[in-house]
C-alpha cells in the first residue's frame, strides 16, 4: 500500500488553514484520493495541517514532520517519532 499526502485545500482562500488530502493505492501511477479525514487535520480550531512528510527510519519506525494549528490559532512546526 502506498500513501501520498497533498494540498487538499478547496481554493486559494483556504491558504492559511490548509487541509491535507490523502491518496492511496498499490501503484504510484494510480493513486486515488480518499479525501480529507480527521487524521489529516489539526484537532484545534482552523484545523490546519500542511507540509506533512514522513521519513522511514527502518525497523518499522518513521519520523514525521508537519505544520499544524495550535490551540491558540497560531501555527507551529512539529516532529514526531512513530
């Protein structure tokens, strides 16, 4: 299974609080968008999540990098080890 993350905004007006779309498939040439899901947005007002990147580290671990909306409405860059 292949997953790709892309700019899921509906228009340029959503540029500040971008949404992240998810596409999945078994071949990079034939991915299908599954739309915006709760897993691809901030849990805070505005719901902004963008610039998501996943770096495989081996051994089943990944490093995630992304920008998301904070509880106070500002944005911050984050990283997680999964």
